[in-house]
C-alpha cells in the first residue's frame, strides 16, 4: 500500500528505516531548569516506538529564559540529552537536534529580551525588538557552534538549524525585518551571512561526517517576504556551504495565511518542497498538513520530496507509522487540525517565561506517556456504556483494553454522536475520520456495540453489570425567546444534515463554533442563500476556537460576506426577522429564516435515572456539561482507566 513510505533512506552516514520524519514541535514538556526529564523523554520515546524513522527535537542553543524548548547551551544539559537519544535509539529511530532561537535571548545583563536584525515591529510580541550589534551576532554564532558540539556528544544522529517561522535567523534572511546597512543586511548575500556563519561554526564543531541540515522558510507568506523564487538560490547556497538536507518550512507565525489549519488542503505546500528538490542535489523533507500515510505516499510517489514530515499527526497518534505499515489505517487517530496544541504553545511568546504544555484534543496520553499506562485491571468487570459518542467510545475502548467485558448501547444507527454533525461544515472532514477511528479501535479492543438500542435503566439493571458509564450526550439548547416555535425557525443540525433547507436572508442565533460554521456552510452550499447574519450576545465570536486559528476563521467568514454582531441580545423572533437589543438600543434585523445555534444542554435527570443500574457509576462527556472534543475524549479515557 505504501511502497515509497517504508523504504529506507540515507542522509550522509545516517540510515533511516523509513521516510517518515517527526518534525520539531515545541511541547513545553521540559523541566523548569530547561533540562530534559522523564516526561520529555517518554513523549519522544513513544514516537520512536510508534515507528517514525527520524525524530527532530527543538533545543535552544542560546540562553533565552524560558522552558519552551530545553536548553543545550551548557554542558549541564548533556546527561538528559544522552538519556533522550538513547531512548529513541532503543526503539530503532534516529534523532536530530533542531537548534532554534525564537525571538528572545539573554545577552550581557542576564535578562531575556526581544532582539532582531533591525527594530521592526514583531506582531506576535506586539513590540519592537532591539537590533543586535555585530559583536552580539558573533556571540550568537559562536553559541551555535558550542551547542553543536554538545549535540554530537549527546548522541544525536543529525542536527538542523531553524531558519523559519519569522524567528531570529529567518528575520535576518528576510527583507521584511532586516533593514541593516552593515555586512549583515542589504543584499541577499549579506542577509544570508549569519546563517552561513552558523553553518560554518556547526560544521567546525561536529566535523564533516555529521549530517547537518537547515529548516528553511520556502515561502514566508508575508507581503514583501521571500517566496519560493527567492528561496531556490538560498537553498543552493546552503548546499554549497555544506548543508546535507533541507527541511521545508512555510510561513511566519504573523502571516495572514494559515499553514496547519483544517482549511489548508492536505499536502497543500508540498509543491514548495518539490521546487527545492528540483534545484538542489541534497535530500528535501516536505512539511505542512501531512497528517496521514496516504498523503505522505502521494507526495513521495510524485517526486516532490525525499522524506515527509509530520508533527501534529504524531502528537495525535504516535503509532501512525506502525499502523500504516501493518495495514491498520482504520485505527489511526487523525489530527483534526483544531490548532489547540499550537495555540497553547504560542501563548508562551506573548508571556515569555511562563510555562505551558501542549495538549492534544484526540490523544489524552500526549505528554503523559510516563504516568498513564493501559495496564490490566485488577479484576475483570462486566461494564455497560450508554452512548456511542466520543466519550462513550473512548471509555469503552480503554475499559476493554484493560480486560473488562464491555457492551456499548447506542440508540442511533451509527456511532459518533455529535461528531456525525460536526464533520459536516466546510473543512471538518477529519471529524468523520475521528468518529471512524474511535469506533474501529473500540471494536478491535473487544467492545460489543449494540446500535439502535434505546437503553432502559430497568432492563440494564436486570443484567446486573458491575459498572455503568453514562455518556448519552446532550441535546440542543432552545432558548426561551418569543417566536422560537415559528415555522421559519430551524435548528442548526437540521441545516447541516440536509433535513431542512433555507433561502434568502438568514439569521443565525449563536456565534459559537457551530453558529459560525453553519453560516459558512450556508454560503458555501446553501443554494439561494443571499446573506447570513450571526448574532452573539457575548463580546467574542467563536470564542472556543484556538487563538492561532480563530483570526483566519473569522477573516474567512468576513471575506465570504457573513455579518457578525456581538453583544447582541435576541428579544423576539417575528415574521419579519429578529428583534434585538444592542447596548440598550432596540433594532429589527430583517431575515427570512432563523437558525438556532445556541449550544447544547445537559439533562441531569437522565443521568440520575441510570445511577442505580450498577454498583459503580461514571457520567462523562456532554451529559455532564457540553464542551469540546478534547474534554469528551479525556473524560472517557479517565473513566475507562478508573474502572
């Protein structure tokens, strides 16, 4: 099935067992003193055990004053680094250290400060960095060389330098941020100088036989920034400077173009890697929105890259490579591109020095590999699960894997719960894949799934289960608004599922994720829909969306013509539209149809009816309180572990 993906590959004297590269990803899993500890090691060891060929891990070559990435700027870091590389090697993978300098460094006075080539506003930090002096540039170059010596001593198999993301070295290379008039600014040759010097310092430290690469921003996605046209000569210059591979990168964190969001087509930037591969004679790694083995294989078979990089895909499922190799693709846990992991990490840069941790909406073990183990239960129990949504499926799967006999009751004709609706708006196809994966993994764990089965407390109690997990979900919230029962008022789920169609001017009540996605759905697929207005009584639209994706999402809605009104309280629905109050001012917003997207509500009484069915009872997911996928999966996992 994957004839290219699982063929060995060689970079210099480093032989990889396959073409899958785990790209560098900031996790926040390091220790407070910036060293590598058990948690960090367990996370990456799990990805090595899961079958990745090469694992690239970011480390800071200069002191920066934050545990965002662990440090490698002093010898005190070597014991932890050596444990890390040994753990990865023990599982048959190779490791590469990425040397990353983001926006801050600690220089003479011992205080972290934002620096750059020139005093050009950094929109992520919302401040203007101080321009580095030539002497400071030389000291940073020397620090890269010293760090490289530790990279090799610590047992890494390769090293790469990050020149992307709008971080420090990228800002030197870019004409947007580099306005210097000395030898480090002006011409492309001068702007590339610091990168060349860093590569030379690294090569001097590690020797000629150690693989050294550069993660290069091939298209900055910024007005006036480098495009692929400017990146081709840069890649050639790096090859001439002795670089052994190019790891592709796309975009600044400040760019208005998303690179990892669900709206980006799978493999959407692979053509950039292909352009570089056709211009140099060294291996090229493709990156961005490659989160399944089929996309990866397609890129390799098309000759767009020598290797394929994944980051969040392996955060979601560290076993993705092994599952693909073994033909278990239906069990792969898909990255749903919700960007919540990225949003958590990017908050570091706004509050430099504050600790944070990446988490995954679909993988409750991410970052907890060493503390949460699916070990057999002390006693096998007869477990009933009511509800086949994400919380119920995850609880059933984990319980079955631990040796319990599990039966899941689902009243609908298929599992998935609200995931079956959540996958219908534009760019949400991965939600359907998640529902399929949850179901397949539960069944293969041994869960008996009974569809079209309306669970009854009395009937279940008669079967005398040892434990019951109640995960029956929640129902749409119908707010007590006059006119809510009018025939032109339709629930959002009926629009998304195609049960009802609307036309003309449409008003959506509720500016959460569902309301905003329904608005986009209507404009993309609703024939005859002329205009859509979304009303939200709070001060933010789509407030639960990741901070790194929300601006792109709202900008897309605005571009499509969605009118979005916050701080707007709906007081009445009439035949002519909706009467609202905004800051004490009454207004009629005209509309032909009204769509309800006010959220979900739990029914505590339903859970209470089932509480006495079994001696052990757990309520999880939306039936407790409606939230996001992460909370449902997390609570289902915890329930399965607690049985």
